[in-house]
C-alpha cells in the first residue's frame, strides 16, 4: 500500500475530529496528521483507517482509537529527546506517533506474533524506535531506566510498582487502570518515594497480559 494525497486529506480530517474532542496540543495533532495509520492495518480494514475507532490487528489485540493515542500522548507532554518506555507495542501506531514527536522510544510487546510483525514493519515506513523488546510489560525495562515517561497502552488491573520505580524524578506514567473499563491515570514522580496521581475519564482497552509466551 501507498500513502496518497487522499490518505493525507483523511488524516487532516481525523486530526480536526480529534481536536474537536479536546486534544489541543498542536504537536500531537501534527503527529496524527503525519503518521499513515492505514499502513498499520490489515488491508480488509483500510476503509476504516481514518475513522476515530479501534480495530483488530490479530493476536486478540487492537490498534488504538486515534483519539486515545492523541489523548495519552498529550498527557505525556512529550519533548524532543525524551526517553519513553511504551508498554504494549501492538501494531506500532502509538510507537510511531511518539517517534514523530521526537521521543527516544523503547517499546515492549509480549505477543510474539505482533513483536515479530511490528519489528519488521516499522523500519519499512521509516520509523525507528530505539529498541523493541519482547517481554513482560509488568516488569518494564530496567536496562534503560530511568525514563522521562512511561506509557501503558493496555488496561492494567493495578499500577505495577516496577514501572513507578523506573520513572525519573518529575517523570510521568500514563496508565489506564481497571478491569472491564479503565480510568486513564496520570502519575508524576515528585520525590524518590512520593507520587502525584490525577484521574481522567473512562476508557476501554484490551488487558495488559502477564508472562511472555
């Protein structure tokens, strides 16, 4: 598949739709306009690529709704050069948005099928995260800690302590917390032992899975 003027026009409309839902960070909106979402989806879903909806990508996972990707990215307040750990690479769409924002991205995926597919796919579209890791997202990635931000792209029943421990001082963790539905939660590290928590609205994610296959 190619990226055409038609696709670019559809992305422009999508960015306006996301803005209308409350995402105002111009850098995030520009990233939504820039990343060709249709390339991340199975050809049978291409007609739906620029609707503001989540869609299946195999292995029981989904490509996140563009609004959700934009909302989480805005909460992180990404600066160029920020070191970000993403939990749940999935299709790589959120990874690509973070890279477009200038972040240095480390991303963990526990589904081997998706890990292999996305590892091959991202370089083909010129997206080069620092490292893709096959592993358990609950454990984070201690090798490169601490991080400016950690972004969890699946629903977690609780906030893993290992992720809190891997944040820099003033670092941010954005994580959807809950079982059937999740509350989007922003946690900021204010000292070695203290964290500030802000909760946002309800979202619905696939569950964050334990134990790599």
